[in-house]
C-alpha cells in the first residue's frame, strides 16, 4: 500500500450506510434503463439468437424448430441458383444506388449551401423526399414506369430516347427499382450532408479566397477533406439501407421478372411468410446480419482512425 | 459575387428542384385527372375536380387507415421519447459500475438490422396474440438505440454546473430530469420526435406482416391495397390516395426542415 | 450562524497522489474567506468538497459543530455561485431566482417577496421577465447572486465568479459582492486565482499550492509576511523580484549587478545555506548610496501615475515601481538603491523564509551597537 492510501485509511471518516443506500445510483439507473433493457432484450437480442438458432433447423409451418440440420440450410442456400441470383441482385442494387445517392445528394447540398435569396425554399424541396413513404413512392413510380400510361417514356421521347421496358425487362427492372430508391433516399442524405457542410468554418474559405484559391481548389482541398467523415457516414448508412430495401420491390416487381429483383429482404419475406420455410429464411437473415455487421465495423474502424488524426 | 455565377447556380437549383419534385407534382396533377387524361398521358388535368378524392374515400376506409397511422405514429413517438430520454439521462448523468458496458450493448443494437430479426419477432408477436393490434405496431419500436444515442449526446452538452446547482437546490434525480434536463433539451426532443413520427408513419414491411385485416391497418398498407384493387383502370383514384398519404409527412418536412438538419447532424456526427 | 471547521481534509482521485492534502482551518461565521492559488492547486476541489459535490477522501468537515462529511449538498444550508453562473436558459430571470425556493416548497407569497427584495438589492427589477441569454455578462452574474440572496443560506460558496467578466466590470462586482456579503452577514468562501481579488475582498486568505496549504492569514499578513518563496511571488503585482544570491565578505551579492551589506544578525541566520534574495518592486529606488544595483535598463513602462522599470539582475528580469512619470531610455546604464530593511531572504532548498522585514530584530540590533 502506498503512502496516500495509508493516510486516507487513517483519517477517513467512514460513511454509515447500508447496502440499500450504497446501491442508490445503481438502483435508479436500472429503474430508468429497464424499459430500454427489456425492449431490447425481447425485440432485438432474443430474436437475433432465435434467428441464428432457427437457421440450424427445419421448421414446421408455425415456425417451431422441428429437426436439427446443422449447416444444412446454409449449404442448401449456397448451392441454389435462386440464392446466388438474389445475392447478385442485392449487391448490384447497392452498386447502382449507393454511389448515385451520395453523389447526387452531395451535388445538391453544394448548390443549397450557397448563400442566396430563397435558398430555404430549395433546401426544403431537396429534403422533401425524406417525407415520402416507400409505399407512396413506389406507387408513383409504378405509374411513371407504366408501359402504356406512364409518362416517363413520353418525356424521354422528347429527348429522342426510345421507350424503355422499365419493369418488364429483367435488366431494366433492377434499374427501375434503383431509380425509385435513389429518389427516395436523396432527401435524408441531402439533409445530413448539408448539415456537414454548414459545420465547416467559414474562416477556412475566407482565408483560401485571400490566398486566391478558385472554386474547385476550395472544393477538393477544403470541402471534401473536411466533409469526409460525413460522406463516409452517409455512404455506410445508404449501403445498409440498400440491403434493407423491401417495399419498392414488393410494389413494383414482386421480385421478378425471373427473380431479377429478388433482393435479400424480399427473399427472406418470401421464404418465411409465403413459403413458410423459416429455417432457410433465418439462414438468409443471418447472412444479412453479417453483411450489415461488416459495414458497421468498417465504419467504426474509420471513425477510430479519424479520432487518431485529431 | 459575380452575377454570372449566381445565375448559373439559380439555374441548377431550379432544374434540380424541378426534376426531384416532379414525381410529387405529377402525382398531385394525376389525382385530379379523369380516365381520359390518364390514358392520353397528359401532364395537367383537362378539368379540375375532386371526384377522385371522393371516390378514394368511399372505396377504401382511407380515413380509418389515416387514423390508425396517426395513432401508431404518435404512440411510437411518445414511447421512443420516454424510453430514450430516461436511458439517455442515466448514460449522461448517473455513474455506476458497468454503465459504459451497457451503453456499448445499446450501441450494438444498431448493428442488427430490423429485417434480420423480423421472423422471430413475428413469431413472438403472434405467440403473444398481438397480431392485428396497436401493440404489435408500436411496442417493438419503443426502444431506439439511435434515439438514446442522439439524446445522450445532447444531454452531455448540458453544462454540468446546472446539474450541480440543481443538486445544491435539493432537487431529486427525477426532478432534475424533468425540470432541468428535459426543458433544456426541448429542441433535441422535438427533433427526435419528428424523426420517429416520420419513420413510423412510413413503415411498410412490419405493418404488412402483423395486420391481416382493416382494424389497425396503416395508410401505407392501405396504399398497397388500393394499388392492387384499383390499378389498370383508375390511376387518378390511386394518386388521390397517394396524395392523402403523403400530405401529413410532407407538411411536417416543410415545417421542420431546418430543425431536423441541425438536430440530426449534431447527433449523428459528434 | 455556524462555524466551518476542516480537520486534516484530504482528497485523492487516483489513490496515488493528493489533489488536496491535510487542510486544517476554521472559518468564522460572517467571515469572507478566500481560497487562492494557481490553476490546479486544489482550491476548487476543496470548495466542491465543502459543497458536497465531491466526496471527502479523508479528514473531517464540520458545520456548526456537527460532522458534515456525508451530508448531501442540499442539507448543508449553503448556496453556490458557479463560474458560468449555472442559469437555466429556459427559465426567465424571475423563475431562475425562485427556482430553489419552489423546490423547497416555500409559499408563493414569501417567494414573491424575497425575489422583489433581491431584485431591488441587485438592480434587476426591470429584467425579471427576460431570459438569461438576453442579459449582459454582468447582469447574469447579478442573477446568480440574487439566487444566493433569496436562498437565505448562511454560507455562500463562490467558484471564480468574476473570471468571465471584463476588467472594469470585475472591479465593480468585487465591491458589490463584498457589500452584499456584509449586508447579509453571511459566511463567504470564495475561490479565485486572481491575487487582486484575494487581497481586496478577503477578511482572510488561504494560499494553496499543489493541494497543500501554504499560508492562512489576513491580506496584509500574507503580503507583508509571506512564509515562503511561493507565497511571496504569488501575492503582489508585479510579483516580488527574486534572484539567487551568495554571501561574499559579509555582503549579499547577486551576479555582477547587486551587492548589499548585511547586518550581523542576518548573516548569522543565513549561516552557510544557499539563498535566494527577494525584494518587492516598490522597494527599489533611485540611487541614494545604499544597497547598490548597477545594471542596464531593459524596458520602461509609464503607467501615468507610476513607472515600471525592467532590468537584469543575475540573469533574471527584475522590476522596479517608481511613483510618478520617468522619461528614461531603455538600453542606458542605470544605478538603483534597494531598501535594505525590506529584503527577504529565502532558503534555496526549502524555499522557507530565512529573514524578512518582520523577523529582523532591529531593536536588538540597536541595543548591540550601543
């Protein structure tokens, strides 16, 4: 024991309190945290374990584990062309949507960050798709894509582009869903990126202007480096969101044509709630979990790095 | 600033706004069209009438769906604010052994996508007999890791002096919570509230799973019904339904754009 | 009214070192007691232990003769003014002042009366409906003071309350706080790093350094009779001049610049220790043949009513403070005299005072020469 503790023990005035008083902090904390703890346990942690558990079983139609099959469900999936198609569509879909969303939102945010009269109006318009539900968006786009009454092909016709078989062709169907998704997601990404832009100190731009730096020099040397944490955050969030897409598939294509748009969540939904294959559906869900986990860990890694820089 | 540049930026702003907002404007336009306009792919209705709106309210229980959506969204908003603010208060102000660990556990739930757990959650809800009830649509969403995180960040920005001054005045923990911490963080509570309301209002997959009849069905599922029932012939009616469904959230966005931008970016990135 | 007694009070955070060590003092009712020291000296920690915001690691605190170590803050009958005032931004000035009274369930009538009284006392009557953010720094400070006034707590703790104000306002608030304390007759414990505040406001001062009490006394005792080199340098502005010195042929010598003849009794006290010489700037005068300093002027600052001269003594920069305006040129050689009676001599190792103007037995010396 060191001198400090020796002295403390000699002159300490002991606190007369029982276990009840001593644990006051802990007790209040648990009380205040209990709703969150209970809800997370019942609706996040328990079902996650249950899903992993179910993925090792064959189930009956009511979702009860019936027969332990080990990794059979996974092996079955990895072997099936349908699953491969679904995974391919999922990743391709991410590739179509994620960079487009980030770039378009960044572009719009740069425009909307200018100090001009009436800029508030444009900001609100650019944010507006954040208020659009997936169901409403998908129904509107379903109409726009419509082969006979859809106005999209008409508009493209003015530009000399021939009618596109949007939802009918297996290649175009995924593009159509991607367009819908990009449109829906712009609002939120725009809002976050604009917020990031406005957090950059104006002094930096002013001093750059005094040094005679042009617009693009400022963009690449000040804006993008300082905005990179925001851009990375939105990149990951958009990526995860794209993995979670469901409503647009359900309303626009139902996974077709020829399973070309059978994105992973739609596949889970079909397996579990149309075909009652809870075992393979759970295996798919576990795979989804690992895909999202990977992206989240990537984000933490990046954030850690950022902390080191500071 | 030179005027050439300003003009260019205004031009880009107008074009972008037009393209981005076109689907919504067009939906509104179609909602006033008759069948002939739709068939001719007109951009604007040839005559202006509310027939489609009258029809959509009579053909599906749209008002009932709207009411359900309001009830569910409001309940989830209140639930999330309550659960998250209580938890955030502990994480920001009351130290105890294991608190940091618990906070990490809460953050870890961010890594678990809702869709990965929906099968078991559906089985749980079914087992509890909650299908076709508000309970199924609301209670699973009361705890939000994002909400807890956002509020904790804001609570942490409250000067610790205020907390100590309140201690000296003799406030109990709960009094400090509702008389100092909550009023101080009013703006971030509003932000989180708007965000929860929006996301709940727009929820699609879960309500699809747990509502099998009209009793608690939300407007989003109503739109799907409408689209499958009416399609092909009556697009004007479908669009009228769409406009009714998006109006509340669009208004919310128009009112709160600034607030959301400030509140969410601070929470997400600090 | 209650006496505050601290006995061997210590605080450790890391169980390896003391943030505050062995503080022993008793503070009389109605006293204005100042804790002063550089940042990190433990003064705020000590105050927060008094408030009950920090636990006392060892030693006892008693209020009015009763052990108070484990009393919660609100049972200690104290009020506290924080550095940033701790005003609730969502409440009006009036509600801020009343906040604590409401919690203590004091009747509405009584609350109104006390708020009116405090607002008048502090000149806040016109601002009661405003929000804190609509007030100036000085007004916010007054709201914080008003909160103390209405609480009627016999003990008031203040943690650097003036550090966010500009110099002029600070001077004004010093006077106001002092008057308020005397008017209400409360015990004030006041933390500051500013020695001017300590000197002008305190009945007694406690000087802290690295968690240890250096000296407790009235402002003049501390200024005139510092017990060690730290206190001597910390109190007074500009600070006391210091230089390493040695004894050569019965004379005190510092570098090539300074040489003074010392009395026998001083020489005896010094013995063969290594020593540091200290002298306050106001005790260095124009050359008058006594205690000579020969050096070069480094800088001259004319402040209007007085002039500060800077020069080198044994590789340290010294300052002299002369009344009046002196047009002197920096860089020119200068000769100065030191008041021999005013010299401090400190032990180089222990930093304790060896000889000071107040422990010189001048009378005895006189007897000897007779």
